[in-house]
């Protein structure tokens, strides 16, 4: 009886060699996921964006970043155990002018888990503009198909989640008809795309 193990070992060795040379030559190298640094008055955190999950949403967000839109806006809605939301108001709670809304790209497989960043919107699924939120806990009821169209997850906090938790711990109240506004503004000083 012939030994079938030896030919398979040879095939595996050849496949490993070809794969290694492709990786070394860059033929299998994928573009790295874009990263964004968010500097706030309470510290900085990093987001890794997922254009593979939500290309239009990531493009929309990075355009706002490139335009310096988020600089000197605030986290205007902070609900411990749920999420922190920002990117739409200045320190006087004046709404900032935005571009046209982006289509909802929520998918049942892209879940609103702790640390993920998603687009805020109205009841209209396709109404998201500049505002985003970071989930403080797993919020499955926001996922596509659970209670409707869902909220588009387009990235995740990959460094500095402690800063996000610090934002969530700020005392809040009502201001100018809005609930859950931090008593002391949590300012988004700068948002930049990392090289």
C-alpha cells in the first residue's frame, strides 16, 4: 500500500512556500483599516474604521474629519450603561450645519457591541449626517433586524476605551430642552485620520 502522507506533505510545503512569497512580495497584502484619533477634553481615544462593513458611512465620517467639522464640538448626550453621543453641537448647544444624510448601512452581522461606534439618526433610517455614538455596553436592540433598520456600526474603539468610560461618568442634566447633557462640556478638541 502506498504512503499517501508523503505526497500531501510535499503539496503543503509547496503551498506554504507560495503563500510566503506572495505575502513578502505584497501580492496578498491588504490595505490596513483606517484609524482616527479623537482628542477630547478628558483624553484621547482611537477608532479603527470598517469601510468593509459600511463604505458610504466611513467615507461620510472621514470627509467630516478632513473638513475639521468635529473640532470644538461636544459629546452632548451621555447615558451611562448605554452610549455617549457627539459630533453635532458646539459648546452653546448650537446645531452645526451638515452635509446631506448618508444611507443606512446597518447589517445584522455588524452588531452594536461595547466599544463599537455607530451613526446616530432620527426615526428615518437614512437620516444620519455627522453625529455618532459609542456603545458603552452590548446594545443588541440597536442591531439591524431586531427592532427595525438598526444603526450603522462603522468602527470600534481600539485604544482609550477608559476615556470613553470617563465621558460616560460625567454628571448630566437638562440644558436648552435637551436631556442627558454633561454639566461641564466634554469637548471634542480635534479628530484626525492617522497615517
